[in-house]
C-alpha cells in the first residue's frame, strides 16, 4: 500500500482511541480514512507532488472526512476537489 505510513499517521490522530478521535465521535472507520486519503490525492495543490504527505495533508484528510459527515471544515475541501477535476 503506497501510503501505509501516512494512513497510520492519520489513524493515530483521528482513530477512535486517538487524541482527536472526538472530532468523529470516537467512531471513525478505516474505510472513511482510506476514502478521504484517496480524495486527498486528487486535490491539486502546490505542496502535493504525489509522494510525501505531511501534516497539511493530514488536515485536508481530516476535513474531507468531516465534510463527508456533513460537518464544518477548516479548509474548503469540497471546492478544492471541484477545482481539481479535469
């Protein structure tokens, strides 16, 4: 799996038993995380080159998961996804 370390990194922050697990009611699923990471790779930003993902990417993933649940986000991830479509 290409983003194995990043998946674990995000899970450590937002998984059910994590420090920010309350953002998701302590019931985030791995499927939600994987879907958000896949969407993150579709968003074109100057910082993302398809290789290394960092804390900014983790925050985008967080917001993609929040948006998928209909919750407020810090970044305009829905618009970023639309803008990244060919």
